[in-house]
């Protein structure tokens, strides 16, 4: 989880994700709520089975 502004690590919150470096925030779906983030968070396809979750990179 890296901010789209300068790739700083994000902090998960109950309402989404927050960047401590410059104050950007994102919804739980990864959409920009507050700049200076320049774009939404990267999405990954998941493959879910009965007992595993695979992240497709």
C-alpha cells in the first residue's frame, strides 16, 4: 500500500487509508479522497477458493 503521490506507506483506518507524509487519503475502495495523491491506489485481481486467497500480480 503506497500513496500515488510519492509512494509513501499508507496507514489503514476504519474509513480508508491515510498517508502521514503529505495528508492524502483514500476510500476503502482505493479512490482518492484528498490530494496531493495523483491517482487511485493500484488494484490487484484476487483468486479465492475454499481455503486460499491468491493475489494475482
